[in-house]
C-alpha cells in the first residue's frame, strides 16, 4: 500500500493506561520486578541521572526476521548518551524470539510477551529497559491510521517493526534507519519523562490540544510526528528530528544532560 494512504501514529500510553496494563500480582511488595512495571514516565529521573543507577541496559528482543538495524540501535544509544548521565555506560543486549502468531497485538498482549521473555530488571546500580520489536501490527490500526510504537510502562516500549518496514525504503518512502530511529527516540523520550510525563515542565510548552507532546513544530516530541504528513515532512531531509531547547531543559532539570 502506498505511503500516502496512511496517517501514522507514534503512540504512547498515558499514566492511567499504563496502570491498567500492569498485573497487580507482579506489583506486590517485595517483588524484584515491580520497579520495572510502573507507569510511563515514573522512572524519568532514574533513567536520566546517575544518582542511583550508574549504567543503563537496553534489552532488545525482536521476533525473528524483524531485527532493528545496527545503525538505528547505535543512533539510539548516541541519543541516550547525549541526554543522560550514565558514567558506567549504556549497553544493549539483543536476541530473537519466535512469533506468538497473535498479531494484531493489543498492549495487554505485548505486556504478556514481555512477562514471558524479559530477563533484565533493575539491579542496585543499573537500570534496565525492555524494547520489543514486533512482527505484526497494533490492534488499534485502522484503514486510515497505524501505530508505530508505544511506551507503555516506565521501562518498556514496543516498536511495531513490521509496520515500519512496510512504510520505509520504497519509492517516495523514508529511509528505514531514519524512520526506525525517529520512532525509537520518540518513545524513549516518553519514558525519559517528555512531555510533562515525569520530567516537570520548566516552561509551558506542552501542547494542550495534544497532551504529553511539545508544541514546537520541529521538535522530536511534536504531535505531528504522529501524522503521516507530519512525520514524512520531518524525516524528508534525511535526518532524525531533534529535541527542542525546552524539552532539553526539562530533562536537564530532572537529572539529565
């Protein structure tokens, strides 16, 4: 299908939605996994600063055949190194799993895949993030819209890799590395606390019409990244959109760079 038939949405789950995704038994007091199963944005300071966690581990799990490119993973790490304080470094572990064959996926199904396959959780000085690259589309897709990714917990994101591959590297379509990196950076921006999602606003730049997004049109966290024309225009120059000065100020005030 041609790219212009789609309106693209890079979605995130707001605090209330993420709370519903969590399994109450997993969140019981004393459960070592509980710290990684909290609402989106609630680990903003822990991800940004070195106060508790001196390093970050990203557990990248993908369905066979839907591996993210090495270029986009390297670009993500560079983005995080630029905005976080992790003196002991940011590392990535990658592995494949078999498909569950249940696409299209609900967020609840994605959370169940995480529950069955996630192996990395926070330790005393390392914070862990789960990034899943799915082989199918989101259940929220319609004839006129698709979802590319979601930040659905404080240290959990999903990238709908099949959809990204279908919408990139063709005639009049964006480069896959650029589109993939844009989606990953946008979703990581949400778990880092943007916009007004854990990193307190230092200036009033949240888009009131599109909550949890920046109102600066060129910013990575601008809502138009979630529309077909918007994201195509933002990546048409062959580069990944960057955070604007106000989003950077929010991260810096909450322990980041």
